[in-house]
C-alpha cells in the first residue's frame, strides 16, 4: 500500500528553522524527500486538510505582510511536490508498474513527456484526452473538480492492463465491465451513475474540441439509473426548537447553533461557501442598513447576489456585532451538531434506503435523527421550510442556488408536518364548499316557499 505523508522534522538549524519533509511509504520501504522548505517548528504545523485532500502548512498566529506571503509561497511549493508525486504514481499505475520507491524515483527523475496538445488529435488515446480534460477543468472550476478526478482515477485503474485505448473501445461489453468494476469497489448506485455522467461530460467536451471524432453510441444506451432516498431536513418546529435551545454555558455549541441558523436563514449554503462568506464579511465589514449579502458558490461558480436577511439572520448579525462568528471545520461542526441533537433528544427514526445502479432497492437503514444531523441539513432545511411556508419555488431556488427543479426537489423534505398542513388545507376547502352548498340549499328552499305562498 502506497502512503504519502508530510511533516516538519524536529531537527533545527542555527536559525531555529526545521525542514519540511515528504515521506513516501510502500510496503516496508520508505523514501524521504526534502522539499527545501524551512519553517519555525514552534510556530508552524504541517496538517492534512480533508477539504483539499492534501497537506498544508498552517500557524495559529495571525500573519501579515511578508510572513503571510512566505507561508503562502511555502504551501505552493509543498503542493507542487505532492502533485508531482501523485502524478508519477498515476503514471506508474497506468503502465501497470509496481509503486515501489525505486520506480517512483525513476519516474520523478525522468524527463517530462511532451505535451499532447501539439499532437494530432487523431493520435490521442482516450486517457490522453481524459488527462487534458482534467487539466482544463482544473482551470475552470473550483472544488467541483474532485468528482472529475475521482472518475479519472477509477477509469485509469480499470484500464491499466488494457493497453492504449481509443474511443472505439468504448463498447457495450467494455462499459459493462467498467460498471462491474465500480460495483466491486462497493460504490453506491448514485455514485456509479455519477461516474458515467462524468464520462459523458468528457465525451461531449472532446467533440467540442474536435467534431471529427465519432463517439460510440454504447455510452448513450447504457442503463445506469440514479435513484436517491427522500431528502431529510428539519421541520419548522424542529428548527425553531434547535434555534431557541439555551446553550449559554456551552459556547462552542452556541456558536455552531448560530452559524447553522444563519445559514438556513439565507438559503443553506455549503459549508465551504459559508466559511468563505464569514471570512469575507469579517474582512470587508457589513452594514445592517444594507440588509443584503452576496456570495459565490465555489463548486459551481453560481452567484447569490443581494440575498436579503430575515429576522433570524439580522438577530445573529447583531449578536456578533455585524459579523458571522468563525465557522468551525466541517468535522468539528458536524460533531457539535450531533451533540446539540442529543441534548434535544432527537430520537426520531429516519429511513435511508440504498439502491443499486439499476435503481433496485438493496436495503433500508433505520437511523435516529441525532446520529445523522450534519451541515448537509442546512440547505435541505432551508428548502423544506420554504416549501412549508408556501414560498414560491423560483424564489426558494434563488435562495438555495439550484438551477433546475429536479435538483431542487431532492432537497425538499415532504415530511409529516407538510402532509398535515396539506390535510388542513383540504379540510378548509371542504368546509368552505359545504358552507357554500348549505347557503345555496337555503336560498332554494326560501325561493320555493315564496313561490308556494
């Protein structure tokens, strides 16, 4: 098993600076690479960031000027080293070679392969196109690139022993084997559907680059169904119970509660977008007289412009002197949310069905609400409450950032409260119609009596 680890060595030179080391381990072999970066080990740490799937240097001190710039440059150097190692390992995998340290050293020391951009498109292999596609997407989008990278890695591993592939190799049998490979990796039905959707996006992109390339029809005929369980969001009563819980003696839980409530009040941004929004408001300030905020989604680039704050959002801003408090990491925030749900006694059972890639039901997990409460509930709760309040769908989609109703509908939890509200509306309709009918009958009877007299 190949493992990459970055750390700051304990050794210090005369200037109290320690080198940053990357260690590559494969089975019982180890190879340490000196990145050339020197930092103060007492002030700087090297940590793994799950959001970016990479190591980075960080410090607890608030840096400014040259110190901040130096940290940024060091992180860029570290990231460059890690990317070169990952790229070399991917090349070894594609050639079905061992990932031992000896092969990695040779791969890193070899001259870079000439860019495929200068080669005739007719000579490009399928993996050449895929690599160029990933490089292009890295420049165009932000965090959404991880999905394309994941599909790329799955496809490369599957095709490692199949030689040079062209588009004509995308036969029905080949694609079925690829699907079975994904099933063997224990990927869920929706995840498998996403892999094939990404491949279709790749093929459409290739045709945009060169319309002389013919894409086999097998990819369009392959049946992979995305079937999801019903969305789970907080009801209006649960959200108000959560928002009003007294946490004054548990400061970290109180901050998490307020951050979650603020996020729901503006439409439920993703955790990363909320973190950037909070940082931006602290940096640039916020005036309550404006009563609007604007932010951009990192994953899609979609703009949320001039989103009005409601009473909940305004109260939280006032509470923290017109700033959103520091948003905890996704891991810490999820842990705090589950602690709050435990204090509220949310033992209500939620059902989480699992489907295969044909849309067939595999199993149904029964999970207490307190065990699955997380930052993912922010957007689902916002959409669910908007629906409960009768907010126009287009208005709610503007708040949540969804472009299509199909995507939006996956976030609206039509729960028990919604159904009860629907029944009340039906009862009122029947009651009103019954009164109108009784009034009509009374008028007819009075008319008949007058006629008889």
